[in-house]
């Protein structure tokens, strides 16, 4: 409840205007509510208490970035660095901002300065390797990531970064070896396992890919284990085995994610009836599992049952009226039968997801239907 928290922080600041933690917390609430002048005022007040506080400069830079003032974040962060030259975190914030602006040489320089202060900082070394990779400096990136793995020999993340560099340099075998190490060091990180499976499939080692997925499934009893194994089996063309894995998992511990996977495998096997029935049965017994209900509606729409799809979307809208994708699909289905409601739904979807090309396409089409070309044209421009 941000308003209640804001009131508490205000009381604390009234008692002690130099209470920096409260000033920062109230500024954070103001940012979340879009009250940027109030946030800036509190951060400036914090700076008056401690002019060398790097956190205030970081938050002011974040606000400048939100307000699309591209030069300001860099200037503010450099000012903060000048106040606290030994502070590595603020240098990393600057480097990440420079990366986001595609200022790779500047980011690399910032990171190298950070390494002079703290040469064994894992985050800094990792970012250096990533920037070098982005700049096409493959040899340098490989050397950096080898240094990272040498310094952090028990780090799965370091091995994964090394794998990326080896792959970029064309050493697929070395990348596979590095990813094996990553999965051994960090057995619970699904991302590393997936990357290894993909490389093994590309290398033609289907058995190795399945073994890698099975070893994960054997040690992860939730839905994520069977799903990864089923996905891998499906990828290598063993669809019946994939279906069996999901069926066995469902019999032990039914789960909505397994249901979605069951339907997807059935579609891959051209068994539309089973794909639909698996979703329908789950929704019948678990009406508030809206992810499955949406998948059921989407599949009906895909198969041409627009009436059935709309019925599912309407149920979701009743319970979750702020789901832009569902609002958009319902609007599209209602565009001819109920154009007024279609316009209302599409407009709300556009408010919730203003950068969605699909939603812009729907709203633009409906506006054209309403013979409002003037409003439709700028909306349709977002669709392309």
C-alpha cells in the first residue's frame, strides 16, 4: 500500500528532515507513481545531507532515463563517480546505461576503470566480456571469460559466459564442454541446461541431449523437470515418448503447466481432439487457471471455433479485466457483431500495452471501421 507507506515516511521526515533512508524510500514511491518532481526533491534533500551519497545520483539518473533525457543519466552518474571515485557499483550502473545506449567503447572504458579499483569483481569481468563480444572483439572476449573462469572456478555463471565466447569464436565442442561444467556447478539453473541441450541437438548428439534433460528431470520433481524432458524428446522427434513423460507426471502430481505441454504435444502429433480435450477437462475442474483457459480459447480460435474462443475470453475478462492480450483477441472477434464493445475493449488493451503492434493493428482496424481515419492512421503506424 504505497500511499500508507508514503504517509509513514513523511511523518519520519517531519520528525527528522535529515533522515536519508526515509527520503530515499519516499522518492522510490514517488517514482513508482510517476511523481518525478517529488522524487527529485527528496533525492536533492538527501544530497544536501550527504553530498557524496552515490545512491542519490543513481536514482536521479534513473529518473532522467525514464523522462527520456539521454544525456542526463551519464552526466549525473559521472558526477556521482567524482564524489565517490572508489565506488564500483555506481561505475557498473554507468556501464550498463552506456550498454543500453549502444555506447560500447565508452562502456568498455568505464568497466576497465572499475577493474583498476577492484580487479577481481566478477560482475565487472562478465560485463567486459559481453561488451567485447558486442564490439566484435572475439579474441579479447574469450580471453576475458577465460580469466573469469580461472578466478571463479566454481561459478556456473562464469562457465556459461565462457561457453558463449567459445561458441562465438566457432568452438562448438569447447562451448559444449563449458556448458557441461556450468550444469555441474549450477545443476538447478535451467537456462544452462537448455543451452547445452540445444547445442547437443545442433551437433547431432540426440542421445546426449535426452540424457542431459533426463538427468535434470530425475532431480527436479516439479513440473519443470518432466516438461524439459518432454520438450527435448519432442525436439529430437520422439513425440510418443514425450507424451508418455507428461502423462506419467500428470498421474503423480497434476499441474496446469503439464496440461499445456500435453496439449502442445498432441497438436504436434496432429491429434487436435486430444489437444482440445486436455485443456477443456482441466478448465472444467480448475476454472480459475486462466493461463489454461486462455490456451483453450487460443486453440479454439486457431481451429476456427470463434464462438467457443470468445466465450473463454469473456470468462477471463470478467475475472481479469486488465489482460491486454485477451482484451485484444475479444475485440477482434467482436469487431463485426458488436463494434461498440470491440472499440472499448481494444482501447483499453491499447492503454494497458501501448507498444503492442498486434493491439495497435486491432484498434486501428476498428477505428477505420468507425470511419475515423484521422485517429486510425497514427495507431496503425505502431503496428508496423
